[in-house]
């Protein structure tokens, strides 16, 4: 316990302040990206291939590969998915439930 009993409130306020400063938090994205994420979460894949994600995205109006990659990069920045394009062995894998790897 801290001396002022304000420790949790201070941490919460600090995290919220830092989060608000991040560019991706206030970035406007197409609603079809959110529809795609909702559908992928609804399906419940712990891990999906890039081709599976592209097929679902295409059915929801995200038809260009570059846009799918941008969408996945954005969701990766938010921490919603893991898409590790820098690694050849993982670039075609999208992880929706990181705890599945443990």
C-alpha cells in the first residue's frame, strides 16, 4: 500500500495519457477493417494463414493485398493480432490468440 492510496489511479492516468499520445490510437481506419476484425474474432481462429485472412477480408470489401497488409499492421500496432512480417517463417501466419503459443 502506498502512503497516499493513489497508486492505482496514478498508474491508470499515466497509461491513459501515454496511450492517447500514440498515433495509431486516434487514426481513422475504414469500417470494413473493423468488420474484418470482428469476423476473424467471431470465427475464433487462434492462428490463421495470411491466405485465410485475405479470403475473409476480400469477402468484406478489403480486396487489395496492400490494404490487407496495412490492416494487419495496424491491428498489430494495437496489439490485437501478432503479424510478424520481418520473419520469413512467420510472415504468412497471423496470431489472434498469442497465449496459444505458450
